[in-house]
C-alpha cells in the first residue's frame, strides 16, 4: 500500500483506524476537534485525546449544489451525532437527492480518497455512509 | 423609565440593490446626511460615531466617512461583528450615551456586495505544493470546505432549518419555500428593496437549488446599501422641538449576546440559544411580551433561518414554529407580521447595513410613515440580527407616547 496522510489531523488511519479523535476536557467532557487552551464550556485546562464513535445518525443535512471551485457537486453535507459527539462530515456512498437521505439515518465512518501528491503520497479524507450501504465501499464521490 | 432612555432621533436607509457608480463612502455618506437631516441636527452636534463595514478594505470606514461629512475630532469606533455589525454599531453609540459621554450619537453600516456571489467561511486556497503539508488548526492538507461538510452560508443555514425539523417535525421543502413566498410578496410594497417581485410557490421551488432545501430566491440577496441612525439621550430630547419629540422612537431594549458553549455549537453554529437569550433579556428590559409586538424584522438570511427564529424570539410556543407559520400569523395581515420589508431574501443583505436597516423599517412603521406597507397603529416592534460566529443583536422599539 502506498504511503497515506490524513486530510486532517483528527482522522487516524493507522493503529486500527479509521476513526476520529477529539480533545476531551477532563473537567466537563466537552469535545473539540482542534486544540483549546481552556475549555469553552467550563474553563478547564486539562484535556485528553479520545476516540469518537465511528457510527452515528444524521442530525442535520443539506445537499450543496453550489460550492467552492474544485468541489464536485451536488454533495450531502451533514452533522452526524456519534454517540453524543457531533461531527461535521459529508454523507457519502448515497445518491445526493432528498429522497435518499433522511434525518435520523444511521451512518458509519468510511475513508474517502482526496488525491495523490508529487511524491506518491495519498491524502485520505473521511465521510459517513449509510449503514445499509455495501460494506467496505470506498470513494464517496 | 426615563432619565437614561435613549431614542432614535433620525434614521435612513439607502435604496438597496446595485450602485455601480458609487463607492462604500458614497453610500455611507448618503445614509449619514439623510439620517442627520431626518434628526434635524448636524455632524457638529454628534458626540460619538460607531461605524461598520466588512468588505470595503482596510481603511476604517468611520474616519473615511468623517473626511466626507465632517472631521470634528469625536471618538470613532469601527466595529465588526459579522452580520450583526450594524446592530453592534448602533448599540455602541447607545452605550456611549448611556455612559454619559455625550447626548447625540451616530451609527452607520454600509456594504457593497452586488455580484459577490456565494459567501463561505474562511478557507485557504488549494495546495499548489508538490507534497501534502498539514496546515492550520486542523492540520489539513487540503481545503476542508466541501470535503468535510460545508461552510457555505446557504448550506449552514439549510442544516439549521433541517435540524429544527428533525427535532420537532413538520418541516418540508415546500414549507420553507412558503416562508420565502411570504417575504417576496411583502417586498412588492417596499420601493427600497433590492428585489420587489412576487414569486409563486412553484417558481420558488423550481428555481436553481443552492443548498437543499434553499433555492436561490430563498437565499438573502447580496447587494449594496447603507443605513444610519442618530440616537439622542432623553435629557437632550426634552429640549428639542415638538416635531422632533413626536417622531423620536424609544429604544426600549438594546441587547447583544454571543453563543454560550453547548455540545455541537462548534460543529454547526447554534443560532438558537443566543437569540433566545437576547430576546429574553430584551423583553425583560422593555417590559414587553412577544404578543405585544406589532411587527418583527428578523434575520431571514435564508428561508430555513426564519422558521427557527419564530421559536427563538418566542413568537410561538417552543417547538411550534411550523403551526405558527401555517396559521398565517407572520403575513402582514397576521397576528405577528414578520419581515414586512420583504426580509433579507428580497430587500437584500448588505451585511453591515442590515442591523440598522431593520431598525429603520420598524421606526418607519412606529412613526406612521411606512406608506403602502404601513402596519396600522403600530406601537412596538422588534429588530433581530444574527452574525455567524456568533453574535445576536435584538432591539425593541416603541412609538413616542
């Protein structure tokens, strides 16, 4: 397998991945995907790195038809509730039409190829696919 | 109430739309000169200026405006608070009056946005390097907007409306489109609106989809425009002539809030809690209940946003925004007319001007000067804006007794 790099640093590909990690406040349990100096919820300054559940349900979505250059449209943007942690992600491996995406739909984390750089390193992103989609499928778009 | 009350003495909004021959300073100047004339005072009388402009470039708009209309040496506050910038400017001037610094203040908001296209969150350009290099707070090797959800405004606010539907039920593409149908219908009576064309429901639903369920006419219109307000202390107003006193509108509440931390608020902006908090404070300060409002101008940057703010502003019982809208309450002949100006979907949304333009609309009705779109016998109104990030401004205005 060629060398891979995650699209963002909170996506873990090795060590039994893929899964997402968050900085969790030791005081109140609030979770953040980027670093915090103090917790926005309680002011605590102790954080630990935790794994985020890889399955969840779609709490909100939109189907974006007009996006930044280089982003294929339409695509499904969503907020997924992963066992109490909200995650922003695209819903992939689904027909991007209102009749195929439901609020409350059960989804699971999958990886999505982003591209390969000059050194042959593949950037890998993530999305969530419906749990009733064919297992192990990859490549949302 | 009395001694520390602040009043709107004069106010103006320019025509919203395309002003290709005029720059940001020209538009701010028109709003300022007309607001001063409306107030019956001059720049020499003004003790503080608060000004906002987000997209005009690095030179501070307040000082540029002074060079155009009068450099009197007064303190200038250039404010920036996303779509709540205008309301923040107004509140800054009000705070200076309440602090006893001066008796007359001026707040101005201006934007030139015609043709700006789709507005999204900050995003760096695609990596042109030979190798993937993690950058920024998420260590991202490529732009994440569109790859990890969406940061486009129509998409963010679409999800906010969908989330409400998920929680309470009853929403649909058609329901959101009907909110837009109402605002476009209202706009036909507003000669200052950027767009004043009535659309059928079929036209709205059949238009270009931007971010489901928001089609193009369900999105706020980028346009050029400015608005300005002159505020005065109660003490000073008492010394003014009867006509100025009769037309003055009382600022019964001026509130600004930000979003308190809640789970998910940094993933999808939570525009609900800070609006509810602002509304609660405003109603308490003004001694007014939602059912007392004769009209409401709320931040319908997208049709999906208007629905959630019925609930957030407590115009209906919690979770009841859908039946509230379906009752017809928010049409101009309903129990609580909302966005009789046409709202941002038709009037337009020159960002920093919006939070003063909605005050102008309410004042216009309270003064009985709204012409064809006058809400009869209007005595109390509410103006609301949301700036993503987030900031919420709520003002409650009352007709002079």
